[in-house]
């Protein structure tokens, strides 16, 4: 799985995720968002700024111990809910 995550976000960001848990969570969320939005949107969503995890990227939220915020952001993305 880390190899697959590296294909999506690149080696620099994958190495930035320093634990197996940090690598598992974005991979699972990426697969979830990909099912609804497609792989390119999902990759952009994972590394891009997002209003749901406090204007942070879901990837950064996971690394900082806020995986619940990243999961909420994934469900908001696939359900079309966007913060104002």
C-alpha cells in the first residue's frame, strides 16, 4: 500500500507521513473519495486546502493527529457539502 500511495501523492509526501497509521488513513480516505469523485479529484482533495479540516489539507490533518477531521472532510466531499 505505501507504494500505491506514493504513486498518487509522490515520494516526498509519502515519506512525510512517518508512521504506518499516517500512511493507512490517507490511503483509505483516498480510495473512498476516488469511488465518488475519480482519482484526480481525490488526489487533489487529499493534498489541497479544505474548509472542513479547519482550512487545512486532509493529509496534513492526519499527520497532525486530526484524522477524524480528515474523515469528516472526505464524507463532506463525497456528499457535496461545502463550508461557506
